[in-house]
C-alpha cells in the first residue's frame, strides 16, 4: 500500500514540476513574442530608412550630374575662348605694326 502512495506522491511532484516548467516556458514565450514584435518594428524602420537613403543618393547623383557642365557646353566654351585668343592676337599684331 505504501508503494502505491509513494508512487502517487512521486507522480504529484512530477506533475507539479511539469506545471511549473510549463508556466515558466509560457512566460519565456511571451517575452520572446514581445521581443520578436519589437525586432520586426525595428526591421521595418531600418528598411524605411534604407529606402529614404537610397532616394537621397539618387537625388544627390542627379544634382551632381546637373552641376557638371555637359560636353557640348564645354566644347562651346573652348570655341569661345579660342575666338577671344584670336582676337587678342589680332589686337597685339595691330599694336606691333605701329
């Protein structure tokens, strides 16, 4: 009879231990769920920041491309400088004749 009572007591203690472990695991699970949700929010914020930075980069590259004179403008500028140099040379030659 004691053997059966001992077995029942043993089962009760094992059940009590299992219930305590279950509660602890539920608390841990709840904490992990909250942490997961926060990490998801952080990830979404980081993705949005990354997209915003990509847009800024596009804008900066576009602004830099517009700031650099185009080849046609550079060519026209060279032609105009050459014309000025020819005119200066002509003026110098006229001054040297006198």
